[in-house]
């Protein structure tokens, strides 16, 4: 279906026809009321001068036609979606018959007197103008009424032959043409309004589908992320279980062997003491592994207190220097107005020692390890908020560093890149567990070949 510069699809044409015919049928009672009112007025004005029988018959026909159109509209199209073809036929022929009755009435009944001819002209002009309001949604119906109601009056004026009548004939034709243009413009505007509404409905449907698709993608992504986290968790559990089994199996083997040695009757006293010492060391090793695991899992009991970090770092400095060895120099710096931290001092010392061991192993050819402490905030941009005040301890080295893949697993317990027997893989996990259990945060940055930086953000002690 084509209209103006637009072409509608079959579905769009059906939707457009249904809407415009539906609007016309809804306005039909208004048009019929106007017809009955104006036909009664015309009969009253012309009753003294027109043939009464014919005029009465004309009024009766108007009433019968109006009642018939209203009845068909109610019974045929009122309760269900109308057939497009039958609705078009009903609208067109109804307007055609109504306009024809008006054309016959105004052409036949008024006498050849100016006042009655002008009355008839104004009356039919008003009916044609009102028809645009009620029928412009369906252009053929509007044109059918305008032509059949207006042209007979123009023909009557023309047939009379007088100069005024000829002018009235021309004006009637021009007026009908002008009303036809208005009806066409109104119909076009209705079509554009329909197109906009249809486009809006289509766009809303597309947006709804896109939103549903996006929700499905988000849900799928969430399921994939959950599955990935579960897989990573199972991988970490597997690594922990394997390493725990290996370490505790070694401890049990030592304890078992030393127990067999102690069962020998001829065992010398010195050998017995040595065996007992070995068993004690193995038990200490198992206890240390258990404590570090609990620290990572944030189950290790902590005993926090107000700690002067500058004093603590100075006190443990000799131990760190001995751990690092002669090839690695230790540099420390603390802010003069450094706040005290609220932490477990023993666990914090162990964390520094673990970081020193990692730095030593990362710099076999020598280098430098730096420890710095400054005031900070638990949340970015919150310095000065006493509820958020913190102390940042930064430990860095210029060793081998870590690749992104290794860095992503660095705090997992028992994860290590060191050769077997040279590391437990619990150093960074203990650091992570101690800091997070204390209410702080750990930030690790590293790049292969450029060293590693560990930033421990610790809560400030409250005075």
C-alpha cells in the first residue's frame, strides 16, 4: 500500500487501516447527530416555502439512513475487530448516501430567492466542514461526502445562469476543493501520527528484547564467573591438600623414624636426646604450617595492640639483615608523624620476615629491600577521617618480580615457584591473612624483571 512518499508493508497497511477506520466508527455517532440536527433545521426553515410532502420524505430518509448506519455500526462492527474491506465499504457508501441526500435537498428544496439559497449554501458548507472533523481519518469517505453534498448545489447555481449565481457556483466548487485539500492534509497527518506510534511500539519492543538479551547475557556471565570461581577454589583446595599431605607426610615420617629409634634398647643417651629434639622440631614445623594456614584463612587468633611501627621496624631490623644476607642491603624510612597501628606485633614481625625471605630468594645476585611507613587511609581519598585512618607499610625489592599469572596466585597457600624443599608457599598467604584479619588491605604489584612491591594498609590505633 502506497501513500505519499511512504510504502507500508502488508502488516503495516492492515494496522493503519484498522486504526483509521476505528477512529471513523467511533466518531460516527457525532456525525449522525449533526446530520439529524441540521436536516431538522433545514426542514423548519424551508417548511413554509418548499413542497411539504417531498421535504418531509427527505427528512424521514435522513433519519432512516442515520438510524441504519448507526445500527449497522453497532451490530456489525461494535463488538469485534471489523473486516477491513467491509468497514471501508460501510464508511464510503454511508458517506456517499448521506452526502447525496444533502446534495439533493439543497439543490431541490430552496426557492430561487437569495436568502434561501445563501442559507442552503451555508448549511451544506457547515456539513462538509464538520465531515472533515469526523471522517478525515479515512480520506475516501470524506471526499465522498464533500463531492456529493457540494457539487449539486454548485450545479444548481450554475444552471440558474445569473451573475451572482455563477459566482456562487464557482465559490462552491473552490470551497469543496479547499475542503478536499484540508481533508487530504488531515489524513496525511493522521498517517504520520500512526507511523510514529508504530515506530515507537516497534522500538519499545526492540529495546525490551535487547534488555532481555542483555539480562540473559549478564546471567550467563554470572553463571560462568561462579563456575570459574568454583573451579579456581577447587584448584586451590587441591593444591593446599596436596602440599599439606606432602609436608605432613614428611613430618610423620620423621616422627615415625625417630619413634623407632627411641624403641631401641641399646640407644645411647645422647642419641635419645637427639631423636627427641628432632621430633620436637618436626612438631614445631607442623605447628608453624598450621598457624600460617589459619592466618591465611583468617582463623588464627590475633592479639592486637597499639604498636609503634617505627620502633618495631628498628627492633626487627637486625633479624631482617641476617635473613637477607650480606649481598642485599636493607633500607628503612618512616614518616616523622607516623600514627601507631593496631595490630598483633608478633604476627607483623613474622610477615616482615616472610617478605624478607621472598626478597632474598628473588635476588640471588644481590640487591636492595626497602621498608617504608606513612600515614594513609583504608579507603581512597579518606585521609583525615578518624574512622578510616590507617598506616601504610610498603615493602619492595628490585628482584626477579612476577608475571601476571604468578601474581594472580601469589597469596594462595602452598603456591610457590621455588624448587622443592626451598619454600612452603605460605609466606605471602600469611601476610595476606594477618593484614586482612586485622581489618586492613594488601596490595601487591610486580612485573617480571622489575621487582615486587607489597603495600600493607593497617588500621590506625585509637587513642
